[in-house]
C-alpha cells in the first residue's frame, strides 16, 4: 500500500526515523512534506530522498498532506496546533506525548480523523513496535510497515503502553551501571560494553521468539537454583529494585493520565 502524501509538523528525531522507515524500499509514500524547523534534519532528508520536500511552514505541510503527523513537544503543542487550519475528514496522527485526546481535538478545531500513536526510534529500520489509539486500519497498516502496530481498544491500554515505553532510558541505564561496575573492578570499559550489548540483545531476542513464553518463565529458566543469576535477582528484589521500578511506572502513568 502506498499513501500519496504524508506530512510531518515537527522535524525532530522521531520524524527522521519515520521518514527513513517509510522511504526504505519498498517505499510507503510518494511524497513526504516536512517542517522547515530543525533545518539540518530536514536538509539531510531532502538530500537523501527525492520524495521529501521541505514545506515553507507548518500550514504548508497540512495543506499538501493526506495524512498529517503532529511530531511536536507537548510543551508547544497547543500553540502550534491551534495556529493550523485542518480540513474536515483529514487524517491526523498525533505523536504528542502525555496529551489528552479531547485537548487535541479542541486545538485542531476541524472534524478530522484523529489517531494517537507512540512510535519509537526503531521504526527507522522497520523494527519498531507502535501503540495506536483508537484502532485504525490505515494507521495500523503504516506502522505494520515500520515494524508492528499494537491497536489499543481503550485509552487505558494506550496509556499503559505509553508508560511501558518510558523504560528505554532505564534499560540503557542498567547496561551503563553494569559497565561502570566492571570498569571499577578493573575491566577495560570498551571490553565491558562489547560483552554487555550482545548479551542484552540476545536476551531480548529470546523474549521475542515465537511461542510467547511468559517473562516469569524466562526469568526462572535463566536462574539456576542456587546460581549466580538467582542471587542477583533475589538481591535486587530484596533491596527494593522491583518496588522502585513499580513506583516509577506508577509515577509516569499518573503523569500521562494528568494526575500529577
């Protein structure tokens, strides 16, 4: 499936990742219009892809696109979106984090077809998993091209997956903590990183293998009775690691839902 014209209001890292994924072969769109903001990213995309056009402003993006992505920071979303004029029936996909659907609809004004989505940087390689709400065939098809779309049946499902996606920095932070510990104990940092990265990648691959084995079963599988893995997980739990993680997820969900 090919969409004729896609537009991005906002040209940051996620826009760049999506454009790269959409225009990998076979290309998903024949035209992509990007905002002139973040001029370096926009210029780079134009140089690499003939289908990319730099719009003169955000309204120009909206005017020339069948499907418009709002890829802007929540701090400026109201100001940016309210300044735009959308067409009734136009497809608008909001990538704006922690923003209520009702607020987005009010800012947009027109009777558009509004879908929310949470794409991750891995869409650049067509390996991303993207939560969307509400379910939508066209938007799901686009994100299935960029990896996998998860269509949420309720706003609660969508918010929960948004909270889970906030684990990315923590994931790398754990890797960094192990690397720092190894270096402090005398191992060259580069050697530690060369070991840790493929170790974590292999574990993620195992978790994503066919069969949908529960994470709890995998944890037991990799924790030999009385072994080193069991010891680390047990200490992590006893010293508050799991409780701290749960509290952090509760906190970010409260923020997403506007409760703090």
